[in-house]
C-alpha cells in the first residue's frame, strides 16, 4: 500500500510540475519506437523542450485524445533528465489528465507510473494549451523551434 501511495504522490508531483511549467484508463502500451514521429510543440521558461508523438495520437469518442509527450529537461531541473507522459485531453472541455508516466532521473534511476491523475483545466497561454491546439484544433499552426 505504501508503494502505491508513493507512486501516486510522484505522479501527482510530476503532473503538477508539468502544469506549473505550463502556466507562464488503463494505459496503452508505450508506442513502438519504430513508429515514433516526435514533433516539437513548445519550450517552457526553464528551456524544457516538449514534443508529442504525432504518429500515435489516438482520437477517442467524445472529443478525447490520447497523446504521448516527451519532455527534455535542461540543467535547471535538479531532479529529472527526461520524461514521457501519456496525456488524455478533453478537447471540448479544455482539460487534461495524466494516464501514465515514465521519467528518467539525473541520478540514473527511473520511475514508471500507471495510475491516472485527476482531470485538470489547461492553463491559458501555456505549453499545455499549445499541445491542446496541436492535437485538438487542426486550424491552429504548431510552434516551431
């Protein structure tokens, strides 16, 4: 039970870290690396680069989208080197939640989280909003590096 609580707390922390950086279901398997088509969509104020896997975006009923996101952290992040997150986005309600996460830490360890987080609103003028536009609204153009 303690391990589940610890993993849940880590996932919530990583999710909050992701949303904070963006303010300025049973999990499908990780995408097959041979299918990867990572597209850059934004950087945050710390220089973290965010990409989404365009080749594995899955559109579900009710305007929901599943999308894998890769975060490549800079030296400004004291704990993480990179992370991959499976986000579920409600395009019409402009909300998102984490479905699973895999993070590589600077100390060489890694952590996998498979429990979904709660739904959270997507902050305006954020990299999360840029992701929403990239996968939900085909009329808006993607940012480029």
